[in-house]
C-alpha cells in the first residue's frame, strides 16, 4: 500500500499546510482553482434545476454538442469559445423543438438521442477532416483543467455570474413550472418560454464547463452534486445551496488530488462526487 | 466495391449490427430507455479501455462491462426501469473511470501514439478494420441477442406498454426488464466494435424513432425499424467508400438521423391532413 501511494501521489508530503502552499505556488494551479470554483457554483445551481426537471438526458446531449462545437471551430479556424457557445445554443434550440408539449416520453427520448448521435457524428467528421487535432481529441472530450490562462478564468467567472443571475431571477416561476407544469400554465406562467430559456442557459453553461472538464465530464459536475443534494433535502433553497457546496468541495478535492498524482482530474472529480452520492443513498436506505 | 475483402466484412458485420440495433432499439425507444442505451455505450468504452489497460482481450472487457452495466442499472431502477438521474450519476462516474484507464493505457505503452489511436477507435469504431473472424463473432452474438429478444417479444411488449397491468396479470416485469437491459448490453458491446461507443446511440435511437412515427403496429414497427437501420448502414458505408475522407461511422449515423428527420416531417404532415379543421382553429 505504501509503495503504491508513493508511486501514484508524487510530491505529497502529508503535511496539509505545506501541501496547500505547494499547490498555490503555481499560477496555473491558481487559475485552475478560480475557474473550477466559478464552474462549480454555476453547475451546482443549474444542475439542481436540471435534475428537478428530469432533463439529465438533455444536459448530456448538450455536453456532447460542445465537443462538436470545439471541433467545428477548429476546422473553421474561429476561436473555440465561439464554436462552443454557437453550437451549444443551436443544440438547445434543436432539443426544445424536438420535445414539443404533446410528444410522448418515448418519442422525446428518441429525438434527444438522435440529436446527440448526430452531433457526435459531425464532431468526429470535423476532427477527421481537420487532421491536426486528432491527438487533441482526448483533451476535447476529457478536458484540460490545468492549462487555463488568467483571461479564460475571467471569462468563465463572467459567464458563471451571468447565468446564475438569470436563473436566480427566474427561479420562482421556473421552480413552479418544473414541479407542476399544468397548474403553472393554468396560472399564467409561460411554461414553454421558461423551458426554452432554461435549455438555452443549460446549453451555455455546459459550453462553459466543457472548456474545463471536457465535453464528456461536464456531466459529473452538473448531475451528481445536484442528485446528492436532492437525496438529502427536498427544500429548494437548502437544496441549491447544498448542491453548490458539494460541487465546490468535489472540484477542489479533485484538483488537489490531480495535482499530486499522475492521473487526470476528470477521474478524481467523478469518483469523489460519485462516492458522495453512493454514500448518501446508502445512508438513506439504512435510515 | 465488393471486390475488397474489408468492404465485404464491413457490409456483413454492419448489416448484422444494423438489424440487431434496429430490433433492440425499437424496444429501447418504446420503453423510453434511450438514455440507458446511451449509458451502456459509454460503459462499453470504459470496459474496452480497462481491458486494454490491463492487457486482456478487448472484447472480453467490452462485453463483461456492458452486461454488468445493464444488470446494475436494472437493479437500481424501480421495476428494472432506472430513473435518468440514477443513470446519469452512474455513468458520469463510469466515464471518469474510462478516462483513468485511457491515461494508464496511453502512458504505459511504448508506442503511446498507437495507444491514443486505439482510444479513438473504441470511441468511433473501425468498421473497415474488421477481420473475418470478428465478423463471425458479431454474427453469432447478434443471433443470440435477436433470439433472446424474439423469445420474450410478446411479454416484453406488454410489460413495456403497460407495466402495471402486465404485472397484475403475472408477467414477470422486473425479470423481463433485467433481461432486456442485458440484451441491450450485448448489442451495445457488439456495435461498439463496428461504429464506436459514442455513435451506436444513433443506430439505436433514430431508426426506431422513425419506425414509431410511421406506424403504431408493433410487429410492423419492429420490421420497419430493422429495415431502416439496415438501409442506414448500407447507404452510410457506400457513401464512405465513394468519398474516402468521410468516416464510415459518421455517414451511417448521419443517414439514420436523416431518415428520422424525414419521418418527423412525414408524420407531422399526415397529422395536418388528418385534422385540418382543428389545425385551423388552433
């Protein structure tokens, strides 16, 4: 066990104060922590509504379109951020169009799956047309948490603040429309408009998160902390706060573990958050 | 085109995978379990990479992971129909594990460039690289999956459409759901070799979704779904053969989604003809 820990966690002195100081002595690590914090707060808030609205599959599909956006931007020679936001916005609109109000559950899931598969197929097409980034495919899909510049970190903070403010402003009607859409519609809440706007905000936030955790692992920050929070409490405000707190802890711990080891940050973030989720489910089943 | 052996292999394996995906996909869509199918395809990715990192046969890891994944998801869900939050949480973690295995695999091998390409092959398939032995394996597996599905088709249909009434009549709804997820696991593992872990969802969801838009009769729908999936594979492979820059899996999935889009348009137009007055009033 001892030799195993040494070979996996290089440079860890097991003195917490020294370790944190070592961690914060590198600018790239500070940027990663800033960006990770912004993403975690946003993913905690938006993920909570996503889980409440049972739109996990839509969130996953949008995270997949982020990969398409990045590869399309690479092929067209425009900045990657433009590709992310453009394609994720389009994906959100396509999903909203595909899941009309009178569709059944099964046709909605078929439509979502088809949109996702098409997005991935196009992404792969762009990557193979643009031979240069074939080696970067893994980083497009799985993220490069540790290569973030200070400018990127500032952009991420701005987008995170904007989307949290938008969701916060619409939170009461959104909550009503999510819990009981029929009654909300009868009371004059614009349910369809809210649904479309939420998908758009979800798409944009997924686009933002993708730049850091990669398209496939966005999901870990969006869904798992929110699902854990909803296992613990049904009260909305406490739930959102808890979801944000879990996302923050998971991101910080994951980043720190990745700094001291040779394995990717995505693995640690998903594993820590899944362990928390499994633990809460187990505790709930026992009590 | 048929003179090349790789093309013949690709067509045979692709047809078999297409028929299996079309038939299984029909039930997947009917049960609104497309997300579970998606999750199983990502499980396939992790399984294959785990096998690669540990140095065992890729196919062993693939099928062990998908069948196990199907069983776990069935066990977690109520009546073996897992909630999408449960699926999402589980497979976010499975993907994290996949990333770990990918990094172990790419850093451990001597030729790391080849190893990185292996990861891409698992994600997006390599249908033109199948040997004739691979083709026979996939024919045998598809036959097993289709036979199991045919054996349980009637009760599964009942359980999918109205689980509560079926359970009251003594249909073993839970066992059926578990068996079905296992079959989906087998098909997902098989399709991963042909069109890749990330794209098999298109072949699972799009032809079946189109078939359900075009007919409500179950057996006609099953046949139509298999036929549409088969057509997507053939058209996609031909396109990719004629234009070699276009990857085959992309062409197969794009064809399937294009067929689905056509079915959406047809279905909404026929609905307009059927209720002209209501559309005007609305």
